[in-house]
C-alpha cells in the first residue's frame, strides 16, 4: 500500500518566504499558497518551483534580504533611537513615524507595512523606495492617536499640555461637558471623521477640524446596530449607527416610535417597509418576505424541516454567507416556503429541486448545483466541502498542514 502524500496549504493576506532554515518545505509532497501578496527569496522560490508548488497571488516579488527581520505590532511608534539600521521591518497594522523616526527609516533595509504609515506633513516619505505601504500625513506638532476615540476619554487619558490632538479614525463627541472642558483647556482636534449632534457641532465647530462630519439631529438617542425587538429599549427618536434588522413580529414596536435614522443597511419584511419609510430612512435597504434567515458558515436543510414550514404556511428569505446543504430527499415542492435566496459561497441541492430554487435566487456569487456537478467542476466531494466550511485549525488528514492567517512568515 502506497504511503499517503503530505500536503501543505497556506492561505493568507501576505506571505514572506525568505529562508527555509529547517527544511520545513521539504517535508511535503504538495504545496499550495494562496496570498494577496508574496515576497520570496530566490532560494525559496527555486525550491517552490522544484516541488511544483501551486501559487495564486495578485503580486509576487522575488527579493533577497540581507538584514535580520524585525516585526512591529499595530500602533508601534518609530522614533529617535529605534535602531533600524540594515533591518527588514514588517509592521502588522497602522504605525506612527515621528520626525526623528523618518531618519531611522532611512537606515532600514526595507519596511513593509500591513497598515497605514502616519508621518509628519513636513516629511515627504513617498519618495523613499525602501518603504512599502499606504502613507498618510499628520500635522507637525500634533499628538497622534490611532483608531476611533471618544473626545471625553482623550482628555481623561492623555496629557492635555499637548494642545493639538490628531485622531486617525473617528472622533465621537456627544458629551457637551467634555467639549466645554476641552475648549476651556484651549485644545484643538483634527480627525478623519467627526461624529456628534448638529447643535454641538455648530457650537464647537472651530475647535474640531474634519472634512467628514457625521451629524445626528438633536433629540435622537444613539445606538449601535440593533434588531427590531430592541426598539422599546430606546427613546421615541432613534439613530442607529450600524445595521438594523427586524421581523414582522416587531412591527408594533416600530409603529410606536416617532422617528428612526439608520446609518447602514435596514433589513425589513415587506410588510414593514411602508411604516419604516414613514418614520425615517436608511443608507440602504434589504426587503424580504416572511422570516429572514442568515447563514454564516455551514447549515443543512432537510425535507422534514422544510415540509413543516410549508405546512405552517410560512415563508423564509435566506442569505447564505458560506455553505448551505440540502439533504438528498428534498423535493421541488419543499422549495415553496422559500421566498428568495441570496448567496456568497456554495449551495448544494439535488438536481430535481435545483431549477425550482434557481428561480428564487435574488443574487448569487459562488456555486449552486448538485453534488456530482460540484465534484466534476471542483474536484471536491460533499465531505471535502463540509470539512472546508467547518475546519477550525484541525486537519482532515493528520499528515496535512493547513495554515490560515493574516501574515505568514518563513525566516
């Protein structure tokens, strides 16, 4: 009996393959790499070519590095004394470079950033050939804070002898007292976007510089994403900073509020669409019939389950983000309870019922068909597909290795 072959599968956003010191790649008969970007040394590239590795990437760069590799975490600050001379630097998120830090960068062999590189406006680093990554400037002299932040917490958690703060993300300010305190301290703020009430923005506009102001009408209660059953927890006027989803049973709660604004998508049953529009608006809409079912991952539908829904006279709308498997005993009549289906991924359904379901597809991205067609087109069985949907780091074959991560580094 022949020995089972070992397979290595690497799936990542960035693969840095510089040195196979321990001969790890030699342990596999088959290698596949799926990565947005791959930077590989000539030696490792030659080894991959020799093994017949399957490589899928949008950007492949063959490059030999001389220095040691230094990895920096998200939020790192490159300042005077960073000691980057002749190092190959990889950052795993947004970083800050000070005026003195720019000089340190000049001495590095190279820097690759998986996030943004924030640098002083007076320092033009766009011409530095050894830096790869999105570059954004901040005002000279500003105290830089990465990410989204609340203005009140910035005052509490930072030294306010710094009079100008620059926030790379969204600055939120709904507390008038915090704005008054900041104004009294002589502080000023710059930010990518500013989130506040219309009245507070008008009163403190000169203190905050932003080209993107997200303003909420005065008197609205603000919440993140919610569903219809949570409406009674808030006031008569609601601003939803995120998506909003409701079902038919939530219609009485919707009717009781005075106004609603959804800064995101509103997913509504068709019976609630008119009432919702009489109360407010959303950035976008998804209108469905009956009960809304969203599948993230893997789900299996049976004849018995669908038949029970049909007997109740109910309708369901299905959104698949992953894999939906219909049992082999489902019938075309079972599809009667499905109002519509949208999918990003895979739907496996017996051939007898496929055409009936296909007529109900609203949008589709991926594969929909019977098991035999899937095997013919992809080489995968249902078992392979289910394994792919469910695996969480375990291997189907103990000799195989599957690596799924943001960045894979071989040094």
